[in-house]
């Protein structure tokens, strides 16, 4: 996607990226490797410092050892070493922010333009404390567009929670300073949805209920909840996956052409699409894998769902009647993520033996690949056709070219763009849909680990 930005910083003197939650799983597994990519590829600043913030009494050297010895970190610590400093701050203890303030004064001294990104890789319970303390210590001031704060998903545990957090932030900061993270929007194949839909005449022409028979959005995992039982048992699959990632993908698939590629235009198009989503309880299911209740941190009587199979429709003249399935869960047969668009039979399909509906498959993981399945001549002098795949596999053809989603998000934040970040109105619309599902619960079942929901090769 060619991203039109709201603010473009040409060459800043100094970039300071501060990570709250620097000892956490997300930072180790995702954020530090993404920052490593950024160090290797970004040239938009003269100097960079990554400030790792945590409660533990580490020196910077000790923190680097902690990272490199952690199983969660798979990057190259030597790339990060020259840029990383650790400082001890307890998010809930205002006096400890003085450490950060002192460090920032030293880092900013003599610099003309300093861009500050505060990334909150912590749970939403800490968002308001950290935001208030950053304001009180003047590390961030309202309206300074060179100081921004990113809030990791989930943006609140409930709709009420999200509204409360948002109301506070919108009062204390300018909208351009608030970034709400949904890292799926940074995945290249998801960014590519807009390009595919709106830059290809034939895809655009058949993207409606006259031609589409069914759409599936699938994110399935083989793993269970790993060591995140206490967290997962609070949120379940609806909050963890559907409210954010799956509904964002759906919005991109059914939104109208935005006026431009500017963040606000894309966000508005997605909001309008989400407003039209209707959930159909009678054709939906929620499930829990056998053994979930014995997982560490999980309530032995928990009714939390680990699987969702949700049928929705988009109630517009263009999409009415197309069954759209949102399918996601843990402990399933495969680890994969894809979008499958199945088209209706061609007017002449009855003339050809072996004819199958055309399909467009956008594979997000494990590979990044687009496949268009067409019927094509099987044997000369017969009326037999076979499904033939036209495919472009970005990750197989250009190994290493597909970047970690979080590096795309950091690049946007550096340049003051928000195309890959949902607005609060999108988040609110997605919560409305989750509330519809909670109000009208579908059937619930217990499934065996390894349950097979079907794949895109079937
Ligand atoms: N892990 C993922 O793949 C992933 C993906 C998407 C979203 N998320 C979300 O991102 C957030 C963080 O996830 P995580 O998996 O990294 O959790 P985690 O491993 O439990 O890490 C939590 C982090 O928060 C820090 N923390 C807690 N209380 C603090 C305080 N008072 N002051 C300063 N730091 C404090 C912890 O520091 P200590 O070491 O001092 O406890 C730790 O660094 C969660 O909301 C999660 O849902 C995670």
C-alpha cells in the first residue's frame, strides 16, 4: 500500500523509542526483533535510542544478557546492543519516572528535533497510570505531535473499559498522539487486501453478491494457551482474536473504496463497513478444547471459549446474502491464517466435467501467498477441466522480504502515520459486534485437541 501520511518527518535528529513491559513476552518475541529490522533498514533519523523500561533492577548490560538468554528472543542482540539502554521504572510509582526524565534530558540535549515514541507493551490496566505519569513528568505534553503513545492490544478488557480508557486519553492528548495497536494490520498480506481489491479491475468488478458465494476468514492455531492461562481465561477467543484481528480483516474485505489512502479515509471506510455487520447466532458455534480447564491459571469451571465459528453477513445491497465465516481457535489441527473467497459457478460450468468454483486465497501464514484458482483444460478433445492455480508466493520467492508486522507499525509511528492503526470508532464498532454475540450466544461444544476445521486445500 502506498501510504499517505498525516505528518512526515524528513530527517529527525533523534528518535527515542521507549518500551514499557521490556521484560515481557511480547517485547522479547516481537518488538525487539522488529526494532532490529528497523535499525538495519531505516535511515530517517540521525540517531536512535531504545529505552527499555522495567521494574527489575537491571543495568543495561544485565538487561541485554536477560534478553539474549531468554528463549523467547530469537534476534541478534549485537545489532541491538549499541542502541539499547535499560532504566528502572515501576509504572505505578510516579517517583520512579524521574529516572526516565533524567535519561531523556541527557539523550535530548543539544538535539533540535526529537521524536519520542512510548510503546505500552503492558496490559490495559496500566495504560492510564503510565499515560498520567508521562504527562505529569512532562515527558509527553498534549499537542506535541513529536511525542506519541502506542497502546498494545487489548485496548481494554470490555467495551466499558475501552470507552473509559479512550475518554481519558482523548481528554489528555491530541488524537494524533494516540496509537491503538492491532499488529495484524501490519502484516503485509493484510495490507495487500486494499491493493488487491482496488487496483485490479476484474477483482473489483466481481466483488459482490452476484459473483461471490462465500467468504472465510481463518486464523487457526495448533498451540493451546501456553503459559498465558490467567490472561486467556479473562478474555477468551472473542476478545483475544475476533474483536480485533478478524473483524479488522473483515472490514478491509468489505469496505467501500476509500476517498484516498490517508489514514482517516481508510478508517472511515472500515467504520461504515463494520456498521453493517450482522451476526447470525443459529449458524455459529463457540467451543472449548478438552483439557483447557486443567491449564495453569484457568478456572476449573471456566466456560471461556477457545474456538469461534461465526457466521456473519454484511447488510448492504452489494454483499447481502453472502455467508461470511470468521473461524479461529486454539488446539486445532493446523497453524494457518488465510482468507478464502469462493465464487459462484460460471454460467457455463455445467458444460465441463470437473469444473469447480473459482477461488481467491490470500494466505497470511505460514506463507504469504496469493492463489487464484481457475478451471482450465485438462485433456485435449474432452470437456474436462481441472482447477489450476495461479499463485504468487511472496515469502517463498523472496525469502526474508516479508517483514515482521511490528516493524511496519514502528515505521508508521516514526513517520506520524496511522493507516495501520484502528481508530477508536472502529474498535467501538467491533465491540458492538462482540456484544451482539454475547447477547445471543450460539451453541457451545467441547472439542478434542487437534480438531480439524478444514483447510484451504479442501
Ligand atoms: N505476548 C504476545 O504475543 C502478545 C501479542 C499481542 C498482544 N499482547 C498483549 O501485550 C500485553 C503484554 O503482553 P506480554 O505477553 O508481554 O505479557 P507479560 O509477558 O506478562 O509481560 C508483562 C510486562 O508488563 C510489565 N509490568 C507489569 N506490571 C508493571 C509495572 N507496575 N510497572 C512496569 N512494568 C510492569 C512486566 O514487567 P515485570 O517483568 O517487572 O513483571 C512485563 O514486562 C498484554 O496486554 C497482552 O495481552 C501480547
